[in-house]
């Protein structure tokens, strides 16, 4: 097992995600890292075919992912949808040698062993290919927030396709969610988002 710390440039902002990569990690070693980390959500773990990423999200990363989660939950509440959130639940497959902890994840209608929707915030560039992990695990849809934009990746067959709208929540306006997610006042953003939804109902 070889370790490497993701490089930071001299002009990097202080509010960055911190990453460590380990190569040549066996499935058993991956499980041991999960066990050693315990239930703490301070470090998020991704495992892809022997490569392990340990990521400590920044304050901004956590704020944006929480705001997006609250907006999605507000949308579901206003539309009477049964949404089951599981946060950063550890998803893994021994057979496929895959593991990931989403920023947020949800099932719609009823709880599921594999969430239907995962949400990822890309605050600091770099890292393992999370879409490849989600694809292998069969997550139907992944929303990725990056640089103020929120895009949907819909699983069709064995690959993800970029889509203008969510298939799971087709009525939600992803551009509107992205706009509210960037607001510094989280409670006000959620309240205003609810008001916009109600105005459209």
C-alpha cells in the first residue's frame, strides 16, 4: 500500500478539500480503514479497484452539499414525495471492489439497499472517478455540483449520460437549486426556494 498526498499549490485557498491517495489497497485493507475510521464523517472514503481516496471536506464543501440536500428535501416535502435520505452512507461491493461515501444520497418511494440518487460536490479538483464507482454500484442518478452549476448524470444501460433534467425528480429545476445552493444564508435560501415552489404549484 503506497500513499501520496494530493499536492496543493502555493496560491491555493485555505478552504480546500484535503486528500490522501493510497494505491495497491486490497479489499480487506479497505475494510480495515473503514473500521479504523469508525462512524465519524470527518473523512470520506472512495475505493476503486485497489485505489483508495481519503478526503476531508472543507467547510464550503460541507455547506454546499448540506444546502443542496435541504433544497431537495424541501422540494420533496412540497410535492408530497416520499424521500428517504441516507447522508454519507458507505456503499460498497466486494465483488466489484468498489466503495464510496456520497455527499448526500436518497431513495424515492421506499428505502433501498442502493440509493437511487447520489449528490456530489466538487469543490477541489482531482480525486478518483466517482461516477465510475457509482456506475459499478448501479446508482440510477448522480447530481454533480461544480463551479456553481448542478448537472444530472442518468444511468442508461451501463453508462451515465448527461441530462438537462433529473429523471427521478423531473419537476425540479437544477439551475434554481444551484443558484440557491450558493447563497450564504442557508435558512433563507431554503425558505425562498420553498416559496418559489409554492408559487409554481
